[in-house]
């Protein structure tokens, strides 16, 4: 607990401490005289990461020290990402204690130097409390803190930056430079290009026509693609915003859509156009998220179907008009086609702006959660909500309040010693002290509480927690203002800042609670907002901004969170990394907690968990009431949350945030342009500040297609049931086809032998060295498949079972018809389907050749108008097997009845059932694992890398 003690005037000078002033810190999590490290059991672990293609070790640090309750995944990510010093040297950090001390002691020293604490004892209590919370994964600072604080590097603590560019070549070139410096430091930046003259306006100096902002985007895109981010192999993170009334808005809207069409054509021509592929650099605008900044005036024109004026940048006069509804439809169609542009709602953003007298909010960071002044930055931290759930299922409100107080205090202290990439950003940040506290594990908290994510109860609890967090943050900010001063720009913005505080308080009064858990949270939130306004009216506020909801990708793994940011659970089953390597499937730990909360007996809960482990969903789970299904709805799978369920959850939290929310609304592939338009329209109507969408399979960079969804509509093949199937042997001489292939760097050969009437009868696979375990397993597999084919099992049955099976090696192939494969099995049976199944059968399964995919792009149909001639099979006398392979033998297997259909699920089939065969994410550039959505970004569960957000 922290209490404010101030001098007689209630205010001390900035950066100094008057006699008797400062924070008194009461211990909540720790005991005086006992260090937090002495309360836990520590153990030594070996952290090893291997190359996903070759199996070679790419990182190894043995004997690292972590608490025994930290998962292997969390300790691996912290060791590889955050430990400083060269591996193998004495300077390398090797214990979590060293990492926490490096950061926490830097914060404590800065707090003492700048007058935050009343006494040294209070500073020590602050140190222990902060250490305890980090040690026990109660919260985490954003990644730049762990990268930089306490090292010889610049002390950059911010992950989010907003830049500014004016209508001059000097400013445009400076934009390129500043972005490069930010990317080099491992962070991302956003900016609004609307000050730059359009291509429809004249240059003052020469009278020629201006280039327009879209042309300058090319240079910035190339720069970002070259520098990458932090010297790593992932792309830089950037946001480009253009106002809806800019004369070049139509060109901006279609920019990435046209490039995506180019990518598809090049891919079908055999080029490597996957995200991170060798040839993707030949297309433009791929390193930025694009957003249109729409006004209330424009959105009303959309509703009314009226004209909307586009204004010159230099004079402000209307130089062109557009049909607002048609432009909105174009925006929605582009987002349907390639996921860009997103929407930022200018009216809502600036109506909740605390410092409008200083300047408008024109842009955001790359993930759209930080929105404030140009040339500014924000440091982030996130609370782990599940850590505040008691054994009886209640939310520990008092502990949450005290934890938020401590975290906000630490975040504000960091600005005192932080370094910034440009002086302009440093000046603005020190003057306005923008903070971004947020949370993770909301989805897990709701499920564990027995509350559905897409429900009034779920939204009430989310709103109440967000309100409590921000209300407490601003109350602590007001108290800090009484000790070390309000932010420099407060006097100029006192009235609008106070107005926004009252808007937050009014929104809090509108929350309609439904359960005991959110009633208690809301009661405390109301108390915090009242105290905030009372203290703030006297002292002002220390911070112009307090809260955002960030993706919490890597730090979410550091805290062992099941869900990130405001997201629901991704799926009910996940993969847990094991000590010594490998992983195992486990049902999310929130499922048993939810079942207990809902009143199920231990025996029934065990049966339900076993069912989920096998099927990946709860439908028809034994003993589970259908009315409880919704509690277990996830982002993907059989009962995926509907798009508007995500939008309504965002709307529940938005009124209680200083900034916005990093989140992409995912839609199935069959979604229409009108559905996306409705999401964008309702986002504005519900009061969101920003919104982005992603339609499954709309980008080539997504490695998986929704083949499973298509296969559901495939006609079931006719199978003749006989008492005793007869094996139809191949003749001694039969036609065959030998295919060499490469999947994810692994090379192999496949020989498929056919009956004279062209039915597939045998398959031989050569993979690995002769005599190796892998070669032996593939020989045995070949025999099993071959004999099954000869007993009449249809090839399409194998194709349906083995395509989309996921394991390493996986990735790019050298086959133009199957450019990306999820495993050797996935490739083999896709190739066999292309070679041996009729078009109608494999098309129903979503399997097409490169030629057919190109035809669909050109004509809208995969099928040729004229019947294509059959491809003549290669033949050779008695080609039965690849070199070194075993041959099926009549004596090996006796004639037996057809086995019963298999009901058990492989790990690949289970993951397929969980995700609907669709994971809207690229492969991780670091370790090759498929990433998963996290806010507006993607995060790797294997190594913690993100696709662009720090």
C-alpha cells in the first residue's frame, strides 16, 4: 500500500523532495526483513533452442536460474530475449535475480534521486514490492525496459512512438531517418502523412505537380524493410495514417490491395512470395499497417449516402468530391482483399484527448493502442489479471489497487532517466509523461470465472476492471503531482484534462454489473474515480495519459499468461514445452477452474477435460450442460466467437482507457465485404478509437488455407462394404511416377505405382539415410499405405486424413503446385491428390495446381472451360520402389477384415479441430514455429518473437 504525504502546500517542485514529502510505501506482498528471493525455491535449467529446419543448436545457455514455478517456456523466452551480455562470458546474465535487480534497482535509484519516497525505508519497501510482483509474474514492463534498463545501452524504456512529417523535403527525409533510428532500437513508430500535398496539387517553387504522400511511402517502406527492427530478422513495425479528406485517399486505400494482387500472380508463377520469402521484397508497402483516419462528418455522410469533400492541404479548400458511401465501400473491399486499411475514428479520439490545447491527436503507434501528441512516446506495462483471483473465485480488489499504484509509480519514475531516439520525442515525453498501463489474461480470467467472453456479464467485468485500473492510475498520478509536480503541459490543458476525467467517471456510472465479482470491482472503481477527481482538482495530474491495452505478446509469455491483452482464449488446448525439449498437449488450465466454478463434480470435470483433450472443443462433452458451452468459446475452433463479439468487448473497455486497444477482429474466409463494412460502421457507432480486421486467407503471407472448412462440403465417397475385402495386387510391370521433393530443407523421393487402369496401388518413400530410424519408419509407412490401397481404401480417405497434418520439417517446398507444406505428410498426400485424384474430388478438398489457381484469379473458376488432356504417366518396367526401400509382400500381411474407422485423434488432427485448420499468422522468422494473433500483431509461442510490436 502506498500513501501520499506532502508538505503544507501540498505540492513540491518537480524533481525535488521537500522535508517530509514523498510516498510512504506500506508492504502488501512482502515482509520487512525478508527479501522476496528468499521466499521461493530456485532451480538451474539448461536453455537450448534448435534450428527448426536442420536441428542444429542456435542458442544454448546452461545452468540458468529461475523459480521452480516458472514454466520452461517463460524461462526460455526470458533467457534468450532479455538476458544481457555475450553468451559464454562472465558478463552474461545467468539468473532471473540479475535481470530483476538490474531493472528494479535502476528504478529505485531514480525514484530516490527525484524525490519520490519519503524515507529510505519506503524506497526499500518499494524495491521489495516491485521485485515480488515481477518475480511472481503479477505484472511486467514492456520489452525495451528488459532490453535496455541498467545496461550500457541508451536507457530506452518506450515501445511506442508517434512521429510527425510536414510538407517539405527536409521533413520527409528526416522522417526516414527518425524511423530508422527507432527501428534500430527495436521499437515501432506511426505517423500521419496528411500534411503532405496531394498529387492533385501544385508545387510552390516550380509550379509542377506534387508527388503525393503515397509516393513517399515507397521510400519509407524500403528503408524499413532494409533496417528491420533492432537488427533482428523480423520486419520493422510502423503505422501510416491518412485523413479521409486527403485528395489522394482513394490511391492510399487501394495501395496494398494492388500489391497483394501482384503477390498472388508472382506466387503462382513460382516465386517465393511468403512473408519473409526471398522474392517478397519485389513488392512495395509491405512493412507498414495502413489506416484511414475518418471523421464523424464522413461517417454521417456514409449513413446518409451524401457527397464528401476532399480538401487541398495548402489552402483547405474542397478540390474534389466523392460519394462517401462508395469510398467507405472501397475501404471495406480493400480490407476484405488484404486486411488493409484499418480504421481510426478521429472524432472519438480527440473527444477523449486530455491535452488538445497543445495539439490534436493525428496518429498512433503501429498497433494503434497509443494515441497522443506528435513526436511523443509511451512506455507500457501490463497486469496479469489471473494473479488477482482468489481460491474462492473472487477478484482481490484491494491487492489489484495497490499493485496498480506501485506499477504506475515505477512507470512514471522511468521517464526521469529514460533516453529517447530524438530530442523532439524526448522533450514531448518529459513534458507530458504519457504512460500505458494495461493488462493480460482477461480471456482466461473470464473463463476461469465461468463467464462467457461474448456476454453481457463478460463485458461488464471487463469494463469494471478497466475502469478500476485507469481510475486508480489517475488517482495515483494526481497524488504524484502533489509530490513531484504535475506534467509541464497541465496548466495549459487543465480544463480539458479535467473534462476527460469526468467523462471516464460518467462512463463508469453506466456499467451494469451482473455478478458478485464485477459488483465488487465496480464499487471500488467508483471510489477511485471520485478520489481521483478530488485530488486532481487540487494537485493536477502527473501524467497526460495513463492506460492503453497493448498486445502483450512476449511479456505475456514471460508472465505465463494463457491469453494476451483483451483477447479471448485462442483455443482450449495448447502445447506445453517440456524440460529437455519437446512439447505435450494439455487442456488449458483455465478449463478445470471454470468447471469447478460452474459447480461440476471432480469426476465430471475429469471426463469433460478428457473429451476436450481428444476433440478440441466442448460440443457433446459428457455431463456438460449446453448452456455452459459459451463459457468455453474461443477465438478459433468449432465455437469461434463471432466478429461482433470481439467488437462489443472492445467497446466495453474503450471508455476507460486513455489510449486505444490493439486488436484485430478476425473473420472467416467466406465473410463478405458488407460484413466488414458493418464491423467498421459499428466500431464507430460503439465509440471505438481504432479497429482493424483480418479475413482468413486474404493474404499470401498466411501459410495455411481453410482447407478443412472446404472439405466439409465435399461429397462423401461411395464405399462398398464387404464381409472380407480382397487384396488386388499390382501386375509385375506397372506404370509409376517418381517425384523428388524438398520440404523445409528436408529432401526426399516418392515413387507411386499404379494399376493399368490408372488407380494408385502403391507408394514408396525415401527419406533419410538408409538404415536410419527415419528411413525405417518411412519404409513401414509405405508398406502400410500400399497394402491399404490394394485392399481398396480410397486415396481420398488418406488425403483427407494426412493433409494439414503439422510437424517439422515444414515450410517452403520446391514444388510450384504445393508452395507451402505443414509437414512431409501434408506435402506427400497433396502431391498424390494432384497426380491421381479427379479434379472434382480434390477441388472439394481445396487442393489445386498452380495453373488452376492462376485460372481462378483470371476467370473466377478453377475448372478449365475445355477438358484438359490427361497427363501421360511416366512408366518403367517393374519400378517398384525407390532405392533402398522395402517392397510390399503378399506374405507380410494376412487377409483380414477391414478395420473399424479410426476415432482417436493425432496431435495434428486435434490442433486442426481446435483452429479450424486456420491459424491467421506467419511462420516465426526466428524459430519457424507458426505464430498466433496477439492484438494487431503475431507472437511466437516457441521463442516469444513478435511480428513487429515490442
